[in-house]
C-alpha cells in the first residue's frame, strides 16, 4: 500500500515538473505516439510507433486515448507526424480533431479511398496533405474549417469530383489545391470571403475579384480582374481563354498546361504577366497575341512554349521583360517562333530592347511591322485589307473592284482574279507565314497593300 502510494506520488511529482518546466508529457498507446497538450486533457498525435518502413495498412486516429488510467481527447495531428509514411493505405480522422499541423501527412502516397475532414477541424496547416496523390474517393471539407494553408492539398492528383468550400473558410493559401483534378468547384453562398459566381466552377476572392483556383471546367466571368498564382497550373485544359476584364495574370497561372492547344490571346486589358505564367504550355500551336496594354512580362513566362506558329505584340512600347538576378531574362527561352509582328513604326524599339535575340533562342531575331490599321490611301483609291496580321481569311474592300492580284515576298504572283463588286475575300491558311502584297485594281486606279501572314 505504501509503495503504491509512493509510486503515485512520484508520478504526480514528475507530471508537475513537466508542467512547470514546459516539457510535454509523451507516451505511446497502440500504434501511435502522443504528446499531452498544455490544457492537460487533450493530446496531439506526434507520429507512428513504427518507422515508415514498417508501418502499413489503415491509419485510424481515435477520438480519445487512455494512458495510465487517464482519458485524453485527440485534438491535433502534429507537425510532420506521418511525413513519408508511404505504406499506410487509408486514413480515418476523428470528430474530436481541431488542427492538422504542417506536413502532418505529407508524402503519404499510399492513402486511397476517401479523404474526409471532420466538422470539428478548424485549421489545416501548410502542406498538410502534400503529394497524397492516391486518394481516389470522396473529398469533404468539414463545415468548421476556417484556414487552409499553403500547399495543403498540393499534388493530391487523385482528388476529383466537385470541390465544395464551406461558408466557414476564411483563408486559402497559395497552391493549396495545385495539380488537383476537380471537375467543378462551388463555394457556399453564405461564405463572406470567396464565391463561385456565375456558375464559373472556380473559387474567386469576392472583394478583389481575383480568380484564386480554377479547374478544367472553369469559365472565367467577365467580372474577374486577376488570375491568381498557379490558378490553373498543371491542369488538362484544352484551350486558354482570358476575358477582357483581366488586368493581371499571376505567376505560374497556366504553367504546365500541356494539353491546351490553339491560339493564346492576352487581352488588351492585361498590364502584368507574372513569372512562369505560361511556361511549358507546349501544346499551344496557334498565334500568341500580346495585348496593347501589357507593361511587364516576368521571367520564364513563355519558356518552352515551342508549339506557337505565330507571335504578335500590339504594345507600341516594348513591355519590360523580367530580369531577376541570375535568371538572364529567360522570358521566351525556347519559344520556338523567332519572328514577332509589332505595331507600325515600332520595329526599331523592339530591335533595341531585350526582346531581340540574334539567334532566336531567348527572344526574337526579326520584327515585322503591321500596316497602320491596314488602311491606306493612294490618290483617289481607298482600300481596306483586314485583319492584318492574319493567319486565314482577309477581306478586301474598295469601291468597284475590278481585279485582285497577290504576290509573295519574292514578287512571285500566287493569285489573280477578276472581281465585280466592293469586296473580296482571300484565304491565306494554305500559305506559308511571311509577307505578301495584295494589288487592288479599281475604276479609280491601283493600290498595293502589304499583309503579314502568321
């Protein structure tokens, strides 16, 4: 009896010492390690009792655990608690859980099935589920979560279906859902910070109108003024369409969208393109058109976009190209198309800027000026040829056209026809890119127009 009393007294003294010195009591129960929290009644799961090579099978975190006759509530998963535990196969989280700390389950790539964040959880910290790419069931975020940290679900490739953001969420960190394959996105209408307006299938910051996170089925509303960093990074988009309301495209916004094809038009509203915004969009195979208001393009923005078959800048002042220390201004590295069409009278400005690269590996070695508005007047003959530049059909307009002749840059006649009327169309889509000349003969005389085919 006396020994038992002495033992209990000793344990009590030890616990008091731990409390007084700020040292947490730790213990192992079942397969898991725990640390007693400051309140003395709850615990944090700090890891597995086995190392990562030997821990396998389902991971079931209990709501409560008993140690030496005391019941503790499980309220947190600790920092890097299960980091690199590749061989765990599924995850069940308790309804008592409040916090999932930094990298708690990072690289648990063996997890399959559902990922259910209980309604009790308030905070999901940075990289909590980073690279847990084998989850392939339902994904639910509990209705008490307020904070989703940077990269919390980054590279969880198996997460699919519709991402639902509850009304409680106040903060979503950078790259929180990067490389996830959601087919849709919704935000609870009661959420005061985020919205998914106009059935956009995107998460938009309500106050700033920034599209924070998109998916393969997003349609960007014309109320959006910014595309956030990594918003569409790595998604299997088939095309890239940006509305005229957007003024800023964030770093990495469309990086690694390998599946996107066709043209890419940066609207005239855009002023800023962030670093790596379109890097390695290798499938784009049409014309890159850079809007007239673009003032800055960050490093790597169009790096390895080697599929483009044309390039046009509408900006009369060459936009500033990012030149971070050590980057050597690699905005257009391996762009693949070395000829840039620029506004009339602006070729010299581009030639004398860092847009110019004599070998075309990290820029352009030739600048072709577009005709001013593609309209000119010679004597009494007034004709219009548009669009110019073009990659397809051009329309030729003049009063009482009699004949249209088209020559290539070598002066060789490639087309000639009689015309009756005030307009005529010609399709350049089967012609090689380059400069062509259209001779328009009317009752008032003859006029020649230069057209750039891209």
